[in-house]
């Protein structure tokens, strides 16, 4: 796994942690939904880039 790909997946992990811990800090649905949606979108982009074999992901 390349450094750039690791950074992209770290962002997905961070957003998932935010979405999972948000209920402990209040009752805001938006605080859960927005990070969760962003994590899903970024994860989809990461998978798409890996399938395409972009020059940054050549192993």
C-alpha cells in the first residue's frame, strides 16, 4: 500500500470514528450522518481508484 493510499484510508477511518463517537456528545443526527456519508463517499472513491489502477496506486 502506497503512502498516498494510506492517507486516503486514514481519512475514511477518522470520519467513521467521528460518526461513531458523535452520539456520546449530544443528540445531533447531523453529527452522525454527515461524517458517515463522507466516509462512504471517500471509501467508494478509494475503491474506484484502486480498481482503475491509477499511476499513484501502481504496485
